[in-house]
C-alpha cells in the first residue's frame, strides 16, 4: 500500500521519493528483513477458490522490497546498465508471484536492463501518473518506461472529513496544509471504501460520469506521462488490460507509441486472482517484441 503522505501533491514536501508502507505482521505475515509472506490481497482469507497451492505454498515468502518499499531493486543506487522502469497496479507489482517471476523483472532480463519497479497494488491511472512524475522529478529517470495501465474505473479520492456533507462539494477538494490531514482512499467499483457520507457523495458523482468522460480524464493523465518521456528522452511503451481503453487510444492517438493489449490468463498467481508466472512471462515477451519492433501495435 502506498504511503500517500509521501506522494505529491498530497505531500507538500519537496525532494523526496514516494514510499510504500513498511510491512506489518498482521497484514504481511512473516517478515524476514525486507522479505515477507503476503500482500493484503494475497492473504489466504482472500484467496479465490482456495488459491494456487500447486505452484506455491502458503508459507512461502514471496515479496522482497527496497528501502522505499517498492518491489525489487534499489531505486537510488542504480546499476550502470540501461534502466527499465515499470509502472502500473498489482499486475506490475506482481501480487502472488515470486520476485523473479514478475513481468518487469523478466523483461529487464530479456533486454539486459536494470529494473526499477514502481508498481503499486490497487491504484488507478491517476496515481500511476503521479508516481512517474515524482520519480522523474527526483532524478530517477529510466532509459525506457513501460506502463501497464490499470482499468479506468479506479479513482483516487482525497476528502476532508472535517467538513459536513451538506456543504459545498468544493469543500471536498483539499489543498495540502499543516492544518488539514486529508484522508486518501483507493476506490474500485467492485471494492467499496468505508461507508462514510462524504465518500459516498464523491463516489456518486464519479459514477455519474459518462464512459466518454472517464476515457477523456484518462487521456489527460496519459498525455502528462507522454510529455514527461518526451522531455527526458525516455522511450515509452504502453500496455492495456481493457479493450475499450486500448481502442480509444488506438483510434484517437496520433503518436506512434508502441503498445500492446493483453487480456489472456494462461495461469494464476497464488491468490487465484492475478497473473501467474506463465502469464507474466508471456506479457514480458509481448513487451519485448514491442520494444524490438518499434511498432505502434502488436
């Protein structure tokens, strides 16, 4: 889980990288240094159909993180190899699979690059963009950025619970200050946040958006990532998990950005929900072909 107090603009502090929350025994199970057993959605009580215990064991410690809580290699003491940064949600973080099975790790191996994984479980395209922007601003700039865009029905809400729900909707747009600590929730249409009135109001307004509005909002965030990569001379490759988002970009975008659409699931991770090791390897191969061919699509 992202520590939102380190993410701008929620955090007003400059000169720092975003961080994930440190592992805790009640959530992450057994902890050995920077290696631990579970992520929240990979906890046995959430396993779909009992989980995938054919390829994994319940006791296996799958996750190793760096000093900032992100999975995999250090993000500050970088290797001299060309750098690959992967961004996205839980499929990029690699929920329910081993460190070396994550698609970004596999792709970096295929391309002989140093891998920087800034994937975070549960986030949407808005948070993905903010993470990329903050890493770039802090000088962690890769040679290649691969973004596996989350589904567009996720949204980050920043709410001020000190205001009553009968006040103006503008009261729920919180600017960072020393007087107010905003509450940040990750929202997915199938994963409702706490039932507080202000949250329900924000969700209601969000759900009243048209599909076209949602795709348009995604377009704006995506344009920021494109501009950042152009400014820093970073090669950008995109992956999409939804056909409506992929087709929208394919039809509307006039930039020749290599991209793939991936929605096959040859196997499942330990939780029975996320991409398994074969799926991750296949995804890495698609991105590799995309990288090598410099095509607009596969």
